[in-house]
C-alpha cells in the first residue's frame, strides 16, 4: 500500500490469489477521492475497471458510481442523503442489477431506528446497537461494560459467542456447545477476503467489531462510516471539545493510517489496540466463568 503526503491511499497490491493492483490517483483539494482504477481481481476487492466518487459541501460521501462494495465486482453504485446534522438518513445500493434502499430515523442521542427494504429495524443503546429485528427473528447483542461484543442471542433461543483477533475483528463464532459455526478472514484494510459461515447464521459484525452494512458495503463505527476500499472515513472528523478531536490535515484519515496499532471504534479519535486487547481478555475470563 502507498500513501501521499496527506495520508491518502494511492495504491494497493495483492498477490495472494492473483496480481491485483488498484490505483487511487484522483483526490481534490479537500482530500476527497474522486476516482480510482484497478486491474486484476482479488477477493473483497474490485475487479478491473474504474470508479467515481462525489461529496457534498460538508464533506459527506454522496455517491459512488461503478464502484465496489468491498465484496465483489466493480459494477456497483450507491447514493447517500444527509440531514442538517450531517447524519446519513437515506440512500441506495445497487449491485448486479438489484437495488436496495435504506432509511434512518434518529430519536435521540445514540438512539437510531433503521428500516430497510427487507424490514430490518435496529435499536441502539449507549454501548451501541442492542437489538435488530429481521423478519420474524429478533437478534440481541450482548456487550461487556467497555462496549465490546460478547454474544448474540436470538428470539429462537439460540446463543452464539464471538471470537476476536488483536484488532477486535470478528474472526469466528461458536454455538453454546463450543462448535465453530462461522469464520472470517480480512485483507489489511478490512474487506472480507474469505469466510465459512453455516446456513442460518446472521452476523453483521465484522472488521474491528464494526457493523457491516450490506446495502452500501460500508462499516459503521460509532457516528461515522468506514470505507474498506480506501481505508478511510466517508465523512470528515467531527470537531469536539478537546484538542484530540480537532481535525488534522486529512479529516478522513482512519486510525492515523496505522491499522496495526490503532482502530476507530467510536467514529472519532483512534483507540490504541492494546485497550481493545484488555477488553477481549475480560470477555475471555467471563466465558471461562460459565
């Protein structure tokens, strides 16, 4: 991977399965990508072709044309609309001729209910997404006191436990008997490069413990969305009440472009991976107690 002086990703190359090269050569004066090209193919990366990107005056991603959702072919498109608070309120995602739409309704600080075209609704608490209902099944996500995922419990009475790597990414799930029911591999920027998931398992949590949005191919961390193709946020860093939250030269930069030592679970400032490991250790101790 290569970066320019402002921390923008300029190129990626993968040789695990074939020679895939992506070039991100077009950025505007606000460090917003406007185009990308690629050759070859690789799991979780776009195939040969080009893509264009557009942003609004507040720096929010509004569209991708002929882009990739991080899961497959380059023939892909998405749109996003925002309210006055720069919250993503609606949009669409199109792949292989099929279009899905979504909408968000915000009911208070940290409280969001989302409805998609397949009838999924979600409820958030202070620690993050708490429940999700799809069709006739409700999924409850149990977290430890630090906010890291512990387990998934379904209205059908099933319980699944999460397995993590050092970044806090979900690398597997087990059932209540300890049997492995799902496993995931990731590329360096967070796209799924391989998975083995048993039929009937529903899991939206993936890279660094973020929520993978299948409609857009983006991953939600706290208040912002992460693009695993560019390895960056889709919105500018919010200005908070501390110097640590003051935007840098590149307000889209994720985890200071140091994905070995930092993650961005809250959508604001980076978190040292050591803090995530401490939380994972606490979850492991809880599991052993049962």
